[in-house]
């Protein structure tokens, strides 16, 4: 791969890495909001009789919200894996660029 192509690839990978970091940040923020919601529901539930209809509805809501948290956690892991893959490829392209520059100077010198 030529120097120009390597530079273009590096720029593309850097943009992808930034995009993944943004998505990961948004997923983590959503998980924080879910945790706050569950905490509030648990607080409300602690003031109710465990066998009451309201308590049962809160249990149902908590379960649904916890499922959402599980899906967000899976999304977070997927994004983190992609981020690590892109980071590895960035390092590889940087080595190719360094070798290209090194060989260019050897030829010129």
C-alpha cells in the first residue's frame, strides 16, 4: 500500500474510532439512566406491601428495565470489541506508514 493510501486509511480508521467512542459513550449514558430508573423504582417499591398490586406492577417494570440494561450491556461489549479491532488496525497502518517513510528516505539518501 502506498503512502497516500495508507494515510487515507489511517484517517478513515481514526474517524471510525471516534464514531465508536461516541456511540459507546451514548450507550454508557443510557445505561446510567436505566440504573437511575431502577433505583427509583426500588425505592418506591420498598415503601409498598410486597403482595400489593402496585408492588407487582413495579416488579414487572423493574424486570423490563433490567432487560433493557442487558441489551445495552451487549451493545457496549460489541462496540468495545469493534473499538479494539479498529485500534489494532490503526497501529498496523501506522507501522506501514513508518516503514514507507523509512524506505523513502533510504532511497533518497
